[in-house]
């Protein structure tokens, strides 16, 4: 595209822009952070799959509730993906500045959210019967 | 092409690439579920094309990233890849939005 194909980083311009401050940390930490992000993304994808699955489960759950559940699951997946990116960025920046890592706020949120969603799904299934 | 020299015994670059592959597989599965929800044949075809294209792009990035990292790690150069992370986030949000739109 442009003549300045920077050989500086595999992530290109965005990496340089988002991670300008600090020094490069131990690469193993960067890789671990990336894998953690990917695990969260897979979780988000599983939530979206749950939403689409509920939307496809025509006979199991009645209409208004089915829509609400399907949209809720998919929206939770989108939110989780955004939060996963935020967490990746904050962790990477903390690593670069040699600061304490951000607190793991995502995991408890996820547990409570899933518990509520599971109860809602059971209630929905029972109401349909 | 010869394999790059082993950089660390934890095989972290390889595990990271495998994590990317797993994520791409999950993306494919969810994407094809969305295709199943599409209201028309045309919509389904378009959705399938987008999903497969995105998965192919991510797989290519994964392979390239692994090779580049094998090259850069022994030299102590930067390996963070914000663009791939942004792409994965964007694709997941796109699928979620598609799921929401198709559910109604």
C-alpha cells in the first residue's frame, strides 16, 4: 500500500500506536497475555453460539422469552469481546510500564452472569413445558 | 523452509499459534451457526463467504505471525500484535451483532 512498510513489529502501525509507552517486556508475558485474550474471545464466541443456539431452538422455548435469551447471550458475547480487548491492552501496557497488572474483574462477572443465564434458561424451558 | 531455532523450552510461540487456530475454529463454528439463521439463500451465501474469508485471513495471519516471531524472538525484538487482537475482537463483535439481528 504505502512505501513505508515498517519492519518494526509484526502488529504494524496499530501496535506502535497502542503500545507506545514503556519498554518491551519479557516476550513470554506478551505471548501469555495474548493467549489469555484468545481464551476470553473463545468464551465470548461460545456465548454467541449459545445465543444463536437458543434462537434456533424453536420448540424448546416460547417466542418472547426465546428472543430475550438469544439477544441477551449474543449481547453478552459482544460485551465480553470488548472487555477482553480492553483487558489485553491494559495488561500489555502495565507489562510495558512494569506496573501491577489490572485486577481480574472479568472472571467473577462471568461466573455470576453465567449462573443467572443458566437459571433463566432453566426457567424458560420449564415455562414452555 | 527450515524451522527457526528453538527460542524457549515452553514452546510459547507455538502454543500461542495453536490458541489462535482454536479461536479461528470457534469462529468458523459460530459463523456457520449464524449462516444457518440467515433468512434467505442469498443472505446465507453472503454470510458464509464473509465467515470463511475471515477465518482464512485469521489463519494466514496466524501462520505468518508464528514465522515472524520465530525470526524476531531470538533477536529480542518486539512481538506484540495489536492488529490481530483488534481483528479477533472485531470479528467476534460482528458475529454477535449478526446473532442479535438474526434472532429477532
